[in-house]
């Protein structure tokens, strides 16, 4: 039996279950490797915007089963609502066993206050033109399908994978400004409220960075997503770390090879 890692807190966001872009199989493998005290699903876990009865593969259902399994084994699950699963906001602050549904969450971590929320409330574009954002979501889903077809062809040709969506994002001049503005707005408010950690999702940009202004400082963290980056935040021994599926996969393969060498 593989020994599970036991971080104090794990944060994942923007899984977008129910869409073609969601890497549910990889997330299942990641969840299988951990047994945290708290698992925080920081928004857009299930994509209600693009949900279709005709598309909810077994792997997507398996992710939900894995989380239920973690809960039955002692992990407290906190489901923070996002814009793609905003339907659940009508159930905010509902507690069902070890599952809490909420819009935001505050924790005291070793004497420091941590503020968790998805982050869509700071996205003016979504707030002012939600129908455009939803339309963009469908376009993004189509782009993911095309990207997978392209990567299948590239792999057959012996070439590296290519991310169309990342290329498009990087080519948009305002993308960098939006991300910088988002991070500044969020961290400035966190500093004003006295939080030492502020943890978001929404913009699919995994990062841990120190933010400072004339009023003070805080650590801004974003858990990324399970569409492109396949990333999660982990808190253990009074320290935050970003974990990436591909890194953990390589480490697991190395451990397996080492174990086989010992047996031989």
C-alpha cells in the first residue's frame, strides 16, 4: 500500500468538473496520494455554467467519490463557491457532516489569519457582463477539445505538447494587467483587514508571492486550476507550497523504480 502524505491543509480550485477541459483522472491520482486534515475546494469545482447531462464521465464522478472517501476518513471538506458554481451560493453556510458550503472561509494558522475565497467578486468583467463570460466559457471548452486533438497529432509526430489557450492568454496585452490588478486589489484588501494570508482561485494562475504596501504585508496565494496547470496548494509545518501533478507523478515513478531496485 502506498503511504499517503498528510498535509494540514490542501487547497484546489477551478476543477471544472463537467467540462472537456477538466483533468479529472489526474486529480483522482492526486487525491489518492493525500489525507489532509482540511481539504478546501476554492470555487468552480463543478462547472454549472456548462453542465450537460450528456457529459459527466466516470472519472469526473470518481473525483466526487474520492472526496467523499477522504471525508469519511476524517478530512474536513470546505466547499467555497465560485462563479461557475454560484448556484450553490443559496446554500452558503450549510453544514452537512464534515462538509461545509460557504462563500468565504477564515482560518487561524499558527497565530496568523488566513482568508480563503474564490475571487470572482473582484472580476468586474464577470460582474457586469455575466452572459459574455458564460459564452467565453463555452468557447474555452471548444478550444480545449481542439488543443487535445492538436496534442494527439504532435505526440504522434514525436513533438512536445502545445497549449493553445496559454498562447492566446499570453498574447492578450491586457491579460497581464488584469492579473496584476487582481492580485493588488485582493492583497490590499487583505492587508487592510489584517489577514496575513489571502488564498484565491478564479484566474487559473498558481503562485505564492509576498505583497506589501504602506499599510503592511501579506502572502498572496493562488491554487491555479485542474484544466491546464494541474496544481494545488499545501500547508504543512507552518509553510505553504505549490504542488503540481506532473512533479508528483515523476517523484512517484522514481520511488517505484527505487523500490523495484531494492527488491531485485
